[in-house]
């Protein structure tokens, strides 16, 4: 555990990406095609993985263990991971459990991974139809944010990252609301969000208090992702989850109509694809609730992050 790092110094904004100097490299297959020169000049063994929720599995973890073993990876050597949230979560889980944990450097390549998934040490894979059922807390020793990676990112993917930036801005008023759902944020804004998340994780590394607030929108969101068989993407699901949480709070009398309108107004700036809106319109809420009850964040009472008065809080709802 001594190599874990939740300090701001672990985060580095690197305008020109440098090649790692030792270890093994795991990368999203797409990145090798998009950045052939960078990856073909690597002097280390390279494993290419498919991204996406369908590949965030124990089977991918086994491929990683086999790659580590085949290359005689020692605990003192570094696993360098280049990819979005699904690759970072999966490879970081493998690195955290291989020989009880080897060194880990992350190079998030999507906006969502830069501002959220790579920060704070949650690793994991999906299992038995549920999101992130198997995982560890294992912060990377170093996280390198290279904003140039975002130049090849599709608009739909940029929006997924903006979703998490929007969530942070709703939770913490000192963080500005993102201007647009499609434009790339400035490198400084990306770093500020990443640092802010890091600071919360530093206070509460294991999700016992402050950090739980970062799950705002996630209980509904994960259930939406699962129910839609991942047709609804993580960021879109989280924003829809925040809307559902606001509506539930109004229904339960936790917030006034004015506060509900204020929050819905902020969230209305988010541009959902028509397919997500159509899916949610036809959704059976009872089925969503069944999935939420099975979610790992739920115990005997359902625990949700909800707006309450002017705040956003953890609320336990008994049946
Ligand atoms: N560990 C955490 O704390 C945490 C927090 C938030 C989200 N997550 C997880 O993150 C995952 C979502 O991450 P994501 O949105 O990055 O998904 P992803 O890894 O599937 O990447 C999205 C798509 O972008 C492509 N891609 C990656 N980098 C690219 C680049 N530079 N240019 C062009 N295309 C690129 C990928 O191949 C993929 O098709 C979810 O599984 C979610 O649960 C984890």
C-alpha cells in the first residue's frame, strides 16, 4: 500500500507526452491506430486491449495477468496504462492484485478518465451483469494528463467527461459549470477538476464520507447503464441519474419547488442524445429500482445521494 498516491503531486499535466522509461505498457487498441508513431517507438512489451464495458471483465484481467507473467513483471516494475476509464479501471485492477500490487502509472486518454476515472484509486470490473462488482482501492503512483489525446476524441465521448465535470460543479459551487457539452475544456480546467477530485479522495480515500457525494447521480446512473445493457453511456447515465435524484427529492419533500427548478435548470444545459431521452421515456421505474437494490452501494436500506434543502447529502431510505 506504500506506493499508493492520492496527493496532488501524483497528477501531472504533460503537454508533450514522453515515452515511459521502464516497465510494461497496456493500451487501448484504438490509441495504437491513432498514435502509431508514439506506440511503435516504445521499447517495452505492449498489450493492446479493447475498450468498453463489455471488455471490462475478469476475462480481460486474466489476459493482463498472463501478459504480466509472460514478461516476468516484478512488483518493483511499472505498469503504464494508456486508455479511457474502462481500460484504466480494468488494468489498474489487474496491477493492484498481481503479486499483491505492482507499480502503476495511468495516462488517461478520454476526458472522463482525465477528470474522474483515473483519479482516486477505484479500480474494478463488471461482474455477473452488474457494474464494478469486483474491485480494489489502489491509487496510481502517477497520473499523466496529456490533453492532446482529446483531439481525436469523438464529441459523444467529450460529453461523457463533461457530465462528470457538471456533477462536480453542482456538488461544489466553487467549481464553474462547464460552458458547453461538446467543446473541449481548457487543459487548466481539466487539471483543476482532476485536482479537486484528488483532494476529496485524499480526505476520504475509502468512500466513507465526503467522497460518497461524488456518487451523486450514480445509483440511478449505474442502474440505467445496466438496464440498457450499456447502450446508455456512463456520463449520460450519471446526468440522467442526477435528474432522477432531484425529482425523487422533490417527491419526498426533501427540497422545495424553487430548489428543484434551480437544479433542473442547471442540468437542462446538458444535451442528451435523442436515443437516451426516448429510452428513459419508456422506462419502467420499478425495474430500475430492482437493479438499484442489488447495486453494491445499497444495503438493507437504500442509500442514495440526494439534494436535501440547499445541500446534497447521503440519505438512507427504508422500505
Ligand atoms: N474508477 C473510477 O473512479 C471511475 C470514475 C468514473 C468512471 N469510471 C468508469 O469509466 C468508464 C468509462 O470511461 P470512458 O468514458 O473513458 O470509456 P472508454 O474507456 O470505453 O472510452 C470511450 C471510447 O473512447 C475511445 N478512446 C479512448 N481514448 C481515445 C482517444 N484519445 N481518442 C479517440 N478515442 C479514444 C475508446 O476506445 C472507447 O471507444 C466506466 O466503466 C466507468 O464505470 C470509473
